[in-house]
């Protein structure tokens, strides 16, 4: 996990991979946190999951 607040737009949408890169954690960790409902991901029309910038910052602050 990175030590400084991730550089994300609060109203931005980030894929699982982008979220992992911005937090400095493994993609599988992000997937597990979504499954455990510790991070909220929403599906786009394409079916791909996206995590909001606000959610990324909230997760970083709690960990």
C-alpha cells in the first residue's frame, strides 16, 4: 500500500487493475476486497467493474 494519498479524481471511475496500481497493491487483493464488500465496485454497461475515486481514497484512509 502506498504511503501518500492516491492520485485519483474523486468522481473518476477506475478498473480493478487501475485501482491496484494507484494503491500499490495486487490486483487479486482489490478483487478480494470487492468480494468481501470492503471496497464497492459498480458495473458499467459493458459489465466491467469500476471503482470510484472516492471509494479508493476511502479504502486508503482506512488502511
